[in-house]
C-alpha cells in the first residue's frame, strides 16, 4: 500500500512516536523510508541595528553549524531506532527551509505516497488542535498524511 514513506522528525517526543509508527509501516509493507529533519533559515532581527556595526555573518554561521549538529544527532538517534526495528532508512537533512515547506517538497521530490509526522513538536506554544507545521503540511500535501499524537 505505502511503498515510499517520508517521516518528519525534530527530536521531540511526539516525533519519536511518529518515527515508531513509520518504522512499523515500513517493516509491514516493505516500504522505502526517508527520515527527514528540517531546520528553519537563520535570521537575526535587531531593532536599531542600522546604527550598530555587528558581524552577523559569523553569528549566522555559528547558528547554522549548531542547527546542523543538532540535526545530525536527531538523525543518528533515528538510525539507531531503525536498526533496532530492522528497517533501513534514508536520513535526510534539509537546512534553511520552513518545516512544512521542506516536508512537502521532500515528499514530492522523492515521490512519497505517505507522510508521517507528529501533531506538534518544538515549534511554538499554544496550538489548540494541531501544530502549525502539521496543519500546513495537511493543507499542502499531495499525498496522505498520518498525524501521530
């Protein structure tokens, strides 16, 4: 049924639950499984910056490096869970994209026929039903989306 699955993770507890579901589906159906983590573009907003001299390039480079290291750790942890489950994964890190946009574009580019993700993760507080990223993916995905909560 599902031959090519994309599972979006961010290191949160809910994304780990989503990964567990994706691993079970992949094992059950013999599916290809891409495990994706996306990091937002780094932006610095400093009111009054027009009168200060700040080397933002090095600050942004440090932020991007920290995000990349975190993403590598998240994907390494996913790899360990996949190995324990006896499932091979394709780890994917997509830097510099809004999460929902990155998830949908990865699913399209890889010809996925299912997206698996948590209902909310590390992005913001106070969402009532679904996190904003999950809602965005649901609104724009051309394939079914399994939301794990």
